[in-house]
C-alpha cells in the first residue's frame, strides 16, 4: 500500500530502528500522500453495502441454503 515503512518485528526491535521508522513516517512525503489517499478511499467507500452484496451473493448459492437450513 505504501503508507508506511517496512514492518519491524518486535522480537528483533532495536531503538534506533524504531526511531528511524518513525522519522520516515513523519518526513516521507510520498508515504504521507499515500496515507492521505488511503484515508480518503476508506472514508468514501460504502463498506456496509459491499458487505451486504457479498452476503447476498453467497446466500443465493444452493449449497449455502442447505448449510443454513440444517
């Protein structure tokens, strides 16, 4: 997605690596732009409607009707 630095793994985490990752997050304009775009996309999508469409899609399948009625 390009909205943050590479992941850091807690068991191997070093203070200087965490500090560098935070510095990257607050100074990298490309990451900030990607994060803003992702935030905008999440705010404008209709997640509930999409979830209902998926449920209807799978609920219309005969195999699911059998599983639900048993």
